[in-house]
C-alpha cells in the first residue's frame, strides 16, 4: 500500500486536492476582459500609452482592439459565473468558454493585424524594442493568452461534465 493511500484511506492525494472551479475561471475572465477593455483609456493617466494617445481618447482602434473583446470577455465571465451551479447550463458554459478563447485570440492578433487591415504604419508608438514588448504584453498579449488558456479550461470542464 502506498503511503498516500495509508494517509488518506482509499483516496490518493491527487483525488483529495480541490479542483479549480469554473466560478474562479469566470471571475478571472471578467477581470482580464475589464483590464483589456479599459487599459488604453486609463493607462495614459499614469504614463502607460501604447499608441501615444491621451487618456480617454476614443478612436476606432481602441474600440475594436480593446473595448469589443474586453466587453465580450466581461460578458462571458459573467455567464460562466452565473452558469456554474446549474447542470442545464453546460452548453452555455461551453459556448462561453469558446467565446473567451475567441476574445483572447483577438487580443493577441488584433494589434498585429491592425496595420494590415487599415494600412497604418504601426499600432504602437515608436519606442525601443523592450518598450514595444512591454506594451504588447500589457495591453493585448498577456490578457489575450490568459483568456485563451482560461477559455480552454472552461471548455474542457464543460465537456468533461457532460
């Protein structure tokens, strides 16, 4: 008999560890969406402006690259948090996970695709390579990658519960 089986009876230590809940994933998706949607508007207040715009500067790039995927992620996070207790909402939870993956993917590729779609030289203000990397991760890439991972987690959990 294994020592972990002796300690925990017939359950192994792995079975005794609590699994991350969908509610936590939904809350994190909501927070990442809120950050991604609001950072171009509040970031310049404390000197964090990826495109050189001022605080609360509204334009098409901010709307399509930040506000739309950020709002979608916030709605998705709320849907996941509301649907975690009901087994009948597994399809909605799975769809919400897929939408979180899509919102995260748009965060990641949107800034790179923007110059191609609208024939502008670059979304990011000129700066050192390290500064551009900092802006990409802080504005889009970091939140996008985490949204993709959390959306995939939600998709997996909703599929496993069926």
